[in-house]
C-alpha cells in the first residue's frame, strides 16, 4: 500500500489531502479505510518518505 500511496504523490505537483488519496487509491483498485490510510501515512512520514502539512501529504524533497 505504501507503494501505491507514493505513486499517487509522485504524480501530484501539490500536496494531496487524505480524502483525495482514498478516492485515487480506490480508483486504482486499492480499497482502504481512513484509519488504514492514516497508518500508511504515519509509516511514510516516520520513514522519511513524506511530509504532511495543513494542505495535505507530499513527498519529501
């Protein structure tokens, strides 16, 4: 699931909000709850892959 989230963030030039991530994941065939997405984003943040702000999540530069 981390790979799918990172792929979505790579394709976006702006930060992506959680609801938009959930919609895009489902469109790509990955059904996930908000709680599950929160865990994935927490893992990505702790691993240094992403940064989260008030406008959403983005890949770390």
